[in-house]
C-alpha cells in the first residue's frame, strides 16, 4: 500500500513505509488521482512495427524526435506537458523500438506513419512538435494534412524549407551528422552543456544508441526532401520555430530565414543552447513551448 508523503497532491509523489497500514481509502484515491495514465503499443503498418507511448489526457500533442534520439529522448518534456495534455511520443522507423525492415525512413514515409498513428489512436487533430529530423516529418504532415494539425512547433529545424543556407549546411554536415568520438560530446549539444553536465550529455549519447537507423540513407533522404517556399503559403495553423544561439548544425540565421517564409510564424532563440535546447535547458524550453501550446503557466 502507499501513503501520501509530505508533498501529497503533487503528481506522482508517493511514500511507501510501515505507516501505510493507516492509509484511508479516500487518501488512496487522492494520491492515485495525481498519477498520469500511460499506454504503450505498436502500430503495425506495411510490415513494420511503429512504437508509441501515450501519457496523460486531454487535447493531444505529438512529439517527433530527431536523428539523435527516439521516444525516450523526451523524458524531460512528457511529465510536464502531460499534466495538462495527452502526450504522444513515438519512434521513427529504425529508431528506438520501431523496425525498419523495408529500409530507412524518409520525410514522406515518416509523415505517413505519423498520420496512420493518429488514426490508430483515434486522434483527429493534434499539436505537432518536431525536433531536427522530426521537423521534416511534422512540416510535411502540416502541408499534406492541414486539417490534422492544430499548432506546429519546429524545434531547431528548418524542416527542409528550401534555402541556400540549408543547401550549404548539408555540404558540411555530411552523411553522419551526429558522430562523436568522446563521451558526452555531440554536434547536437553545445560544448558548454557537456562541460557543465557530463552525465546528461552522456545520457543523450546512450539514448541515441537504441535502434539501428541507417543514418547515411536517412541524411540523403532529408537532403532530397526540400520544401519549395511556394508550398508554405498553404500553412494556416500557428507555427513556432525554436533555435539555440550555439546551434552549429542549423544556425539561428537559417532558422529565422526558414520561419520568414511561413505567414505569421514566430521564432524563439534560447541563449546558451546548442542544437537541443529541449534537452539542454528543458525548463526554459517547456515554458516557451507550453505557452505557445496554451498550457497554464
């Protein structure tokens, strides 16, 4: 049995001990009501198994990870967002617990998987968040299925929007953009973050090690999936781009230029962050994105 601890009433805070025998039924209900509902499963599609998780309840928000992560990379976002919303995280083909028997994922294929996942979960419309590679996925979804997208968050990603800066970036990024030869070091993280929090920087590397994505093929697919600016005028939902002033993969200037082609799009730059503000400074990222999504402050 469980008893309320000194912080009874806060989500997921439980104390287990000998005093549990004194727990009254109404106290049990009070504590359990604060727990966040969680479901997991696989979507069977085209001979592949696409892994997903759902936490919380309410209006849905879907988190699409980047090339350096998988569904678990959002561990600092899900508990916060799920206090007010139903939060869906999932694995692109070949990442985490999803298969890629038929070959590497592409933006078009990933978008189709995402829409199929929405259908599978009975979700008509959702807020979509895409980090880096995931930005290609959610932008393509917003373009092809605008009625399914309530709001769009482009987290440190140009999403394939055609600019000279992106074309030049691919020449320097190469086929293995997140390769690293030292613990805690990654182009997706700022050097300052690895220096001040090596444990979490190393955790980022370990989380990204689950699954066997064909990164060379995936990178090639991203390069080929350029989005003409003429398509962007069709986006009518609110859009937020985020960036970090130390992002060397997709620098702030590129992100601001990409955002300028979407009518009404906003941009927020995180000071002191690299390519992954959501991971490096989760509280600040959660607050900015949460405000955009309409969550209580």
